[in-house]
């Protein structure tokens, strides 16, 4: 019954595209507004391209839902795509690409940390140590194998596959450079 209600809600949910506001970008860079880490993860994923339905399907396992998007919108961190936004010049484009790298780094850090906390507990101490030492996006690519091995040992195959799919979704955003 619950899954039927959830499916019905998803079908009725408006499929809106959101983009970050200046306040949202500022929160990603400086953590000025001290947004909760789960909402921050959702904020990082808002990119002005993916629909609310797509975003929520990626973060539903973290307990985020339409109310989370509504909360970000009400607090002024995101806005509906197409709302007036300041015109940017080339210098801003360079800054935005840096912001995107910072955002991706932070969302990967948050994902690993939250997943370790929820799924490994103290058994994940060594993996968490590696997460804390990561300094590049490449480090997160290299951590994928050991992280998924630890998850696989601690949980059922189904749970391990869910986490793998979520991680691969995030890592697919990151440009991978082989050495």
C-alpha cells in the first residue's frame, strides 16, 4: 500500500527543473547558512538541467523527497528554471567551472561520509580516513573499489548494488583522468 501511495505521489508530483540561486552557490562554497548535509547534497545536484523527478530518484535513499526541494526553494537556495538570473560574462564562466568542481568534490565527500556512517559504522573507519585525506576528484574515483568492497562485505548484494549505482551516478558527473 505504501509503495502504491509513493508511486501515485511521484506521478502527481510536478516535474520542475530547478537551478541554484546566488545564495545557493554561496552556501556550496562557504557553508555560510549551515544547511543540513542531506539538503546540501541535494543542493549540489541541482544544476538547471535535471528535472525534480530525476533529482529525487537519485537521492530518495537518503530520505529526501519533494518537501526537501520545496524547503530549498522556500529558503532561497534554488529557484525554478527560467526565473530571472544575472547575466554572466567569461570571467564568471571560469568561476562557475571552479564552483562546479568544488560542488562535485563536496557532494562526493558527503556521499561517501554518509554512506560509511549509515552502512559501515566503525567498520568503515579506514575508508573514512581515506575520504578525509582525498584532495582531488581523482581520489574519489580511486576510492570506489575499496569502498564498494567494504559495503559488499557488510551488506546484502541488493544494498551493495543500490549504493554502487548511486555512487556511479555521481562519479559519472566527474571527468575521469587515467594516469
